[in-house]
C-alpha cells in the first residue's frame, strides 16, 4: 500500500503510475486503512507507506491515519509502516470518530500488533486509549487460516497485544496511551515498548472490574514516560493522575 508516485513498485512493463512521472512520493499522498466497529482484519507481511492524508467522505473530506482500528478485531504483524503522515483530524469524520497523529491508531480494541517495523512516520508509532489496555487475556491467533505463523512464545498477555515491534525516527517512538476515565480494569504489561501517557487516567467507576495495574516481568521493566510541554499534547495539569474517589485518596505519578 503506497503512493501512485512511488516508482519503486509496479507491473505491466512500467513502475510509473503517474502521467509525467516527475513527482516523488511524500507522506499524506493517500489516506489509510480503516477498520470500523464490529469488523475484523488481518495484515501480515505488508508494506504501508506515504499514507495519513485526506480522503473524500460523505459531504466533504477528512484525514485518516495509515492504519485505524475502532472497536474492531484486527491483527497487524510482520509488516513495515514507513514515511506516513500523522493523519490526525479534529472532526467526527461523518461518524467515524476522532483520531490523533499516529501510524497505528487504536480505539476500544484489543488489537494484536506484533513484530512490525514502524519507522520515519510523522506521528506517534502507536496510539491507544487506556480502556483498550484491559484485563482480558489476548494471545496471538495467527493468520486468518488457523494458528498459522502465530507467536507461541507470547503468553499471559492482557488487553491489546503489542510486542516485538521495532521503532525508529517517528514523532514519538512509543505507545501513546490516551488518558480517560477507566470503565474497566486497565493492565499495562507490554514491557518491550515505552508507554507515553497523554492526559489523565481516572479510576472512578467501581463495579465488577476497575483499577489500573502496572506489570513488569522477570527480565524486562515496564517503562512509562510523560509528555513534555512542547510535545504537542494538549493535556494540562499533572501528566498522569490515578484518582480513587471512592477510597478518598489520590495517587499521583510523574
């Protein structure tokens, strides 16, 4: 998946898919791959480049991330995402929901993002909301036909499965966790990627499951970093506040 100006790839005698052929590919040349509510998808051994641009929608146009997952069942593995624009758009995009700058943007999904290279993108490598990092056990189901090429060594994972990815020269080389009020138990256990917190994580809704659990392992530490004033994040106040209003205590990290 790449730009029409990307003459490195093609067929039928010529790799030049643009008339004239003088233009060079650039980030935002096209939109992206969008997985909407209650859909599913599997991306394996793919190359995704120069996306994050504006795409026509009903009644106008909107910007999209190179890959967006909104409450969908999606696996992204063994792929290269390179030279994509941020793709953030401040509108609801005709009911498709808000997004922020990222190569891979996730909302409300326990997405499997495994063994990818995410390099030279103008947004964060990956962005996810705190409630998507929930307590449910998620393992790698493999490719679409049975457990083909699954990563059996990854076990005991809770919530979105984000492991073995390699990041370089992105706007943020890490997993941006978008703050919100937790409506489920949130577990952060992906120890081989830095968690970068954007906003407040609030524990307020105590029912069957609640709270925030931070898990390291015997061989790896869980690393959490916070936004700096010039990072482009819009959060105000303390970078991360874990608030237990029922118990009457406030725990502040950062």
